[in-house]
């Protein structure tokens, strides 16, 4: 019977990163996922990491998002050094598609919120 120090449920970006760090600490880790790892939420979100809030209720998370984004390039460089593989990390931004005139007003409000928080 196998035994582990940690079981990580979910093989997306977050679960895989957690399992990776635990293994670096010499813990015996098993990573399980019901589907193909990396093909659920991480696939849908394309691994996007953004400190920009989607609505005013998310403003308290902005400092955490900024800190996470600041750490991410070093994490990606470490993964590349260890594996020799590029993960495709880019800082290209996002595209918003507007379907009605109300969407344009909502997007303008969101852009003003982001600028007010010092986000590009």
C-alpha cells in the first residue's frame, strides 16, 4: 500500500504548483485529478494571472494579485531551469469583446476602476 505525506486534488496550475513545492520539500506527494491534468479551470482561464478586479467587490484582492504576479516570473524561470521547457508565459493583456452599448459603459467603468488602483 502506498502512503503519502500529502495528497493534492486537482492537477491544474495551482494544484500542480502546490504539489511541486511540496515535493521540493522532500514530501511524498500524489497529485490526482478526475480529468486530464491542466484541462479544466486552468485550460479555460489559459493560466491567466491578473491583479485587476473584475468588479468593485474584488478590490480587497488586488494586493494579493499584485504580489502573486510579481512572484510569477521567477517561478516560471525556476520551472524552465529545472525542466528545460518553456511554459509559454506572456504579458500580453486580455481582449474584451463588447456585444451591446451597455457593455461599453460597463467596460469604461471597469477601466476607470483599474486606473484608479494604479493598474494599466
